[in-house]
């Protein structure tokens, strides 16, 4: 099966080239960079590295959907620009989706920081439940199911939680034990404890039914683009 990777970007010139190279070396047939009109050289570097670039208004949900629209793979793998998949990720994804009834899944999470709270957060990501499953863990899904459940919404926040919920209702969701390594930059920039408390509060409000549009106004502005 052909696997397409979709990466939403905004001003990721310092890391996008290396990420595309890792993905190509890992055997992914197609890498779609869905750019939110970066002000740096993200698009130029991505094209030079072999990525297929699409661009349009920023916003993670709309960028992910735009990338999916351009993808040709039988499997879609959505990856954050500041995350690095484990060795053999392509084979792991294919093996997971070969399990009876499996239709979507993700990896567990580790951060590139030894902060105790982030280590705990990463350990909790092993649990195969909505509460411990987010976009920075690398979400993969069969293309027919993605289309059937309607893909990503334009919600400014929690677009990842929304699509994972819909995917779970439609088939078996696999949580792989291999780690997706993601940058701790957003936590370190604003303070690990402060950011984690804010995230927990927003998740609780979202699950109580507060609209993502309202929550986005309380979150850092970067969350409504793609730097979360």
C-alpha cells in the first residue's frame, strides 16, 4: 500500500528539510507539506528536499485537510513538523493496519526533554484512550475511512481530538508502543507546568462542550495557526 505523509507547516525552515529527508529514507512514497503561507523559506526548502508543497490560509485543521486532498496514498499519515517518527515507522503503520478490524492509529509520545512532567505526560500517552491521544503522536488512517468520516474540520482547536473520536467510532484504533519524538519547545517557551495546566483546563472545557472557537480565544495565538 502507498503511504502519504501530510505535514502542516508555518515558518519551519530550520527543520523541514531534515524531516523530509528522514521520511524519504524511511520509505514513505509521498510527503505533502501543507504550508500556511510561511514568512521564511519553508516552502522552498521543502520542494528542494523532495516534498510536494500546497499552500493556503493557516489553521491546522484546514491545512491538514488541504494536504489530504493533495495526497494519493492508500494510507494517510499526519505528522507535526516538530515531531520525528521512530525508525521503521512506515512498516509499523502498515503492520498495524493489517490487524483484523484496524482502520486508524498513532504512536506513543516522548519529548526531547528530560523534564519530569513531560516524561510523565509521555508515559501516559501509552494509554489507548481519547484523553491521551493527540496530533503530535502521529495519526494514521486508511484513506477510504478518512473520506467516509469527513476528514478534518476547520475548528481552530482540538481538530485532532475530533477526528480521532470519529475514527474510533468507525473501527479499531491502534496505539503503537514505539515512540514519536516531539519537540518540547512550546512547553519550555511558556513554562512546562503553566502550559500543561492550561492544556488540561482547555481539554476539560472542550469535553464539557465548550466550542473550540471560544477556547481558541483563550489559548495562545500560536495554537490557532500550526505552532502548537
